[in-house]
């Protein structure tokens, strides 16, 4: 199993048109976190795209290029590229450039996006939410397969016999489909034989077993080998030397994030008791000591047989030194234990 870190680059909104000192500090911390993940031996570092004042990563490929300059081995991926509101030609060019900069370590994780700010920002209608993604994913996959393409669709001007450059160092860029829990997404990923990354941020993880079964069934019905599929799980995490310390460090930032998003979406405010339930072995949060996080990854592997796990950072108000320590423990303690435990499976 591959293990890694994902982040959306949280930042406290500054409300300025320039002189964004807080954003500068957060970006430097993000690069330091990636460097720690690489030195601790983790396999993947992923950044997600947002277009909001509380996140600094609107261009994952640019931030990942900075990460490439200070890392050696870790794979560099978007944890979501909001493909529906992007130009697939430009997405490919940006990640192919990242691949050349990093020596063949780039990946794309394409999704529709759980936040929708990018749609009006780039002139798209939410009424076309799903149709946009289907068309643009098809174009991105064609560009990835061919140097010169001819293509015609509904939402983008056609391309007639044009080469798309640069080409990556890898034979082709790995393209994952990032999903939340919509059955159509699982069916699509399976039929296209794409690796699938599921964000499990709430509810009981075992509820996703039928969803993953649908993904593998759809792949098999389309003539693909379901045993060869790559499957990833992305869940929020924090590790400390002991369980109570991890919870106390993580909860204030988690509460603020969930209640801020929940207010926009009409959710009830989260409580500490609810948080503690989600930390239980059968819950979605990976917040605890080394043994607890190790055991939960192994438990979920028994459910899903996934090939990749990404621990999603929620920085918020956690001291940066504690974030770096969590990454170090994940890479040097949890990852080796998980890989040893799963080595014979």
C-alpha cells in the first residue's frame, strides 16, 4: 500500500488585495510539510484545488512544482483538480511540465469538486455540472494517449490535428478519478479503468463497501481486470505521541472548519462528543496515536482492499511544529508498520 499526505492549504482569510503575509507563511509551511513527508519516506503528496479565501491552493500544479524542487522521491499529485471548470489542454500541459520538473513524479486526480466557486468564476453553469466533467475527462484522457489530437465537444472549441505539448517524462500521466460517493462516479471510473480515490470525511467507512463493489463490478463488466484496479482512500488525520494529545490538538481546528462549511450547507454544529465517536476504530477520522492510526488503516484495508491511503491535513490553528511531527510519525512509524502487516496480503 502507498501512504501519503493530502492538503488543501488552509489559511486564515486576510481580506487584502496584496501584501498577503499570512498566505506567504502558509505556503512556506506547506512546502516544508511536503519536504518532511518526502524525508520521512511517504509515497505521495497531494494538493487540492479551491477558489476560496480560506485556502491558498487554487493552482496545485504550481505549488507542486515548488515542492518538486525540495523533494526527491515522493509522488506529486493534485488531491483534486476541478476538471469541470478547467481546460483539459491546459491541465495536461501544466502537469506534463510538473512531470518534467520532478523527474517523472506527477499525477492528476480529476474530480467535479465539492465546492462550486470555480464554476461562475470561469464562466460555467452548475446546470452542466456532470456533463462538463464527462466531456472534459474524455478529452484529457485522449490528450494523455496521443500527441496529436482531433476532438469536438459541446463546451470547448474543437481541436483539429493539433499537437499538445510538452509531453511528460512518464509514458503517460497517471489520471485518477476523485469521488465523494455518487454511484455514477464509481460506475464511470470502473468502466474507464481509472484509479479511484474516495474522500471519506463523515459517516461509517463500512458504508462504502457496496460503493467500491460497484466500482469493481463496473470495471469487470467493461472487460477490465478488477484485481488490477488502484483504489485510494482519503481521510482527515492527525497523529501525536498519545491519543488524548492528538485529539486536543486537532479538535479546535476541525470544529472551526466543519462548522464554517456546515453553516454554508445547513449542517448542525459539531460537538466534541460527535468528534470522539468519529475517532473510534469504526469511524472516519484518523486522529490518535501511532498504534491507533496504524490499526485503523489495517482495519479499513480489510474492508476495501485499497492500494493507497492519504491522510488529509487540517492545519487551522495547530502549531506547525506539531503538524510536522504528525507527518514524521506517519512516515517513520505508521507507514512501516502498515506495510509490514499487509505485506503478505
